[in-house]
């Protein structure tokens, strides 16, 4: 059974067909990227999978559970977490506070003032674990607004990991980062736990090729290619449209 199964989903906005009969099956622990130019439908695809908008047709399942059209909260409870293109952090909070709140929001236990010490200790421990995983230990007590842009992107991934997801959707996590910050992000994403499935939308092909074992290419809402990084590099249509005529290594595809 696939961990994430997307079957024949479509989405239109008025007369514009944004996603047209899209299929995707991800195995446990798979690292998969969706790439394509501006307007290809990548973010709309993520919004449907994560429950922010319903598909017009088709079915989305997590380990056989139908989550089609369910709320983002229900989708999260099914084991899926996501990040967004734009920064969603709260200035004024520290890294520690941001991670503690994320852990608390997804905890099955209700926290209240009658049991503050023990529960706070558990939150703090989990927040430290995520900070260590995302290489944010040295800035754990710093305000979010003092972080570098790359550190903010790392924190957003950490917040998504706070609910211990089975499936992690990252929407352009490297957007706006420097080459050094992107290299750090690639290293961190390649060390995610083996049982966490990753679905990545990203325009930076160094990140895509460095992290993912399979790639799906969207154009005008339809799949035009799917395969391993080497297969995608060699595909003439992909090379011409997204990687450039001389692309044997890396280039950039457009943003969603």
C-alpha cells in the first residue's frame, strides 16, 4: 500500500484548468519532487493534498484513509504536515517558544496551569530535539526576527516536523536562501528519518537533485515527465522547457 496516493485529481478555477487528472503514489520514506514553471499548478496541488482546497474530482489517501476534501486539521491528524512558500513565523517569539507551541498544538494531551512543570519539561525536550535536528541549537533562545533567512526556513521545517508527520510537504523551502543556506538545507533534508516521506515543490534544481530520488514535472496542470533525477536530466522536453538546452546538471524551473 502506498503511504500517499493521489488518484486522478483535477481542479479548475472558472474556465481555467489548473490541475488535470494528476496521479501520484509515494512509498514510505520516498523523497519526491514536483517541479514546473510558474502557473504549472504545483501549489494548487499541495493545497488540495493538505486540505486547504478540495479537488473537483479524484481521491487522496494516506495509508488507505480517504482524506479527500477534509480540513487541514483532519489531514494533519492523518499524519501529513506542510510548510508554505511565504514565511509564517511569529516575530517576537524565540526559536524555543516557536517550537514548543508547535509541539503543544499537535499534542494529544491538553496542557493547563494545573500541570505546568511536567508538561513544560516534555515540550522543552521535544523542542530541543527538533532544534538539534534542524541545526538551530545555537539560536534556540534567540528571537525569530534576529535569525538569518536560511535559519528561518530551517525553523519552518522544524515546526512542520513538530507533529511527527508520516508525510512532509515542503513548498519551496529554499526560496530566497543563499547558496550556503541551500547547501545546509539539502544536508538537513537528506538526514530526515527513513520513515518520513517527503514531497517537495522547489524551483532550485540543485536542491531537487540533491534531495529527491524521483521527480514529477508539471506543465499547465498536466504531468509531462516523471522519473529519476538522471531520467529527468536527459528528458528533451524537460531540458528545453525547465533546465535549459545545455542542462546536464542544474538550472532553475519557475516558481509555482
